[in-house]
C-alpha cells in the first residue's frame, strides 16, 4: 500500500471526524463520546466533510505534482490563494473554518509581498495552521533522503508561508522528523525516542522550552487533565502524540483525538496521519472510508505524488 496514501487518508479521516465536534467541551464529549462519522454539528456540512486542514494539504500536494516532485513555495502559495478565493481543493466548493493567520498571509501574497515575507512572525501567530498541512513535506524529505539540515530549511520555508514564528517552525520540524522515522519502518516508540536525539541547536532556548514535555519528558505519561487540546501549535502536537501513544489502533486514535474537545479536527488529522502510517490502510473503518468526501480524488493525488517523488 502507498506510503503516502495511508498518511494522507488517515489525516483526512481524522479531519472529517473532528469537524462536527470542533469547539465542543471535553467534559461533554467524554460523557457522550462520538464514535461514528457524523455531520451537521459545529459546522453545517455533511458527514465526511474535511476542512481547511486537508484542503491546504492537498493544495501543497497538487503543487508538488505539477512541479515534478519539487518544492516551489510561490506555486504552493498560489494554490493556497485558489483555495481561499475560489474554493479549490474543497469537498463541496465552500471554504469554512479558515484560520486568521493563514488568511492574513494569503492576502499578503495577493498584495505582492515577497514569498517568504507573507507569513506572520509574531508570537501570537502560533496556531496549528502550518502543522496541519506540512505532511507532504515529510514525504518529500523521506523520498529524497535529505539530511537534517536540508529538512530543516524546507520545513522552515514551507511553514513560513503562513506561520513564520520559530515555535510554529519547530513544531512542524518535530512532526516531520517523526513521520520520516515512521516511513523508515521504525515503530511509534522508537520514532519518538529518535526525535529527542535530533540536533535542535538552530532553535533558540525559548522555543525549545515550549516543547520540553515532548522533547525532554515522555508525553504519553501525562494525565489527561494535563493535555490541552487548543489550536496553539504546541498543544496540538502534544495532544496528537499523547493520543497516538495511548491508543492501540487507528480507530482508537481517532476516537480518542476527537473526544478531547476543542480543536478536534486538527488534532485528529495530525494523529490520524501518524496512525495511518503505523497501522495501515486496512485499519481504517470501512464506514469512515465510504463516507469520506472525495476519497477517490485524494487517493488519486496520493498516487500521482508518490509517482513523481519515487521516480
């Protein structure tokens, strides 16, 4: 099975599962957990509808395909513009749940800003909007067998299209390296241990301190009440890792993620991408696959991307 397909479809399933319960309170969800792919909850969309998380991810993939497997930041940003202004890369021709940082950055691009000056650099622009779309970059780095320093530069540039603060870049860098380890065949625990030993000297101490629970501790061992599920990039990555390490299969991972409450779509998307790679396509519940919007379209993009990267 395609290495790209399992991660991207896992991401899309998590996104779609989380959309109807986004912003819901954790206590309410834990009392009445959602276990099926439903619709018409927090957003007025049918079951299986994915959000901006997957839209921006496949916009990135489409650029990589059209660029022959290369990274062209200006072309990626142009696709983001088509998504925001023309609803391209959406399930049903409608943009919803777009983040403010992404919107501001795309508007900057439309005004002619230099491509790497479009993103927001202030500390209050550290939502999860670049983390949610960075998965294709992990595949690019894996298939091209890049060194850590090369991976860092690409992650930095692609994250900075919208999220240029170092905390956002570091979150993307940790996640991309974790996914690369999974793609190399390492199990989820070994992959976690390996990201702790990476050279992070290019980041300032304040940024590293933000991720100390992931990089210095064992995020799995924290109690549920210590795990926040907000849209802050650090909280999102912590929550995704926490549920991944405390679940035993793909279904448990997704159900655990969406019932954390708050920013459910992105947390489940990130967790789902990793769980998809770990457990494989056969682990995806058939009911979820059947309801997933434009699944054939996404899978076709995955196959095209794998072809240009593998060749």
